């Protein structure tokens, strides 16, 4: 009994933290999202997502987030396979080196890509030195996708590596003993068993890609508005908390859908990152 009371006392700071920084802010978002400036209940802020400028920014955000997620899967899956095949031979060191840039501030990492992709940046200077055609990527959707992939790729690698590394080697050996070659083993054994990691990785990449505004602000040059940029401007520039909250609630719907999908395909939490 005393131990249970002690545990409950230890949980009090976390409960207070959750109430102060999660529950109360969420309640404020819902209050502003479902009310107008007079404080009256309304769905106008939610339905404003169907306005041309807002719907276009949502569509573009969904498109770029989807492209970034697909590319992250294509890059992360082979890397996760290579790391898991090492089985203790410096695999944790390589994973550590891979996630080391994540210790750097998010803004600094994005600023580094801005320096690389600028018309007179590092990449174009190297291309000019080699007498090759220069690239004009900055302030385009391609630059935003580059930034998303760089910043969120580790969130795809870690859950994939975690799941693939847990696959029993005896299962793979059994497939080989039954005559399956490498590709048959990959598509019929490893891939199905790694689906929880894929779903978890998709969620961890797609959601921040969809809601980001820093990457599009810095690499898009404020010329390409994603839904995150629209929401940020409503709060900081237009001081329209009602509209900003309403659009935020729309994004919450996508986040909830992603969480539901993850819970369905990864019931045991096998895809959780290390």
C-alpha cells in the first residue's frame, strides 16, 4: 500500500505537466477553433479549409509529405537491411553516427541545406568548378522535399531497423532451407514481418512532414505555402487565433488517423524506435 501511494506521489509532477502543457493547450485550440471573435459557437473556422487558398496549401502539404515519405522508405529499407545483417558488427555505432546530426538544432540543419541549395551555394559552386550545369532548386517544392527527407529520414530508419533486427534468424534460415532465394525470402518473409516498422516509420515521417512550416519557410523562401505556414501566419501575423485553431484541428484529424492506422498494424509496438 505504501509503495502504491509513493508511486502515485511520484506521478503527480507528470500529471501536472500533462495538464499544463497538453490538456490546457488542446482545450484552448478547440475553444478558439469552434468559436468566433464574439465567442459564439461556429464551424466556420473548420470549414474554411475548403477555401481555395487553404485547400491548395493542404493539398500541396499532403503531396510533398507523401513524396518525402515514399522516398524515405526507399532509402531507409535497404539501409535497415544492411544494418540488421551486420548483427553486432559495429551496427550500433553506424546507427549512432547516422542519428548524430539529429542532435543538432533543427533550424541549423535546415539552414545548412539552404546554404547548400542556394543558386550561389556550395553545390552550384562545385558544379561550376567542374564546368557542369548549375541547379536551381532553392525556393521550389524540390528543395522542401530535400529538407524533409534529410530531417526525417532517421525516423524511418530506426523503426525499420528495430523490427528487422528482431526477426528470428531461424525463420530466415527455414525459408532458405525450403529453397527460397534471397529475393523470395525478402518479399515473402522479411517484408511481411517488417510491416509494423514500415507503418510506424510512415507515421513518424508523414505527420511532421505534413505539419512542418520551418522547412517550407526556409527552403521555399516564403513563396510556397503549406498548411503549416498558413496556420503559423494566422497566429503570428494575422492574430486570428480562431482561424488558426480551426485549421489546426483539421490537421489533428490527419494525425489521429495516422495514430489509428499505426495502432491497427503495430499492436505490440514492435515498430517503436530504439
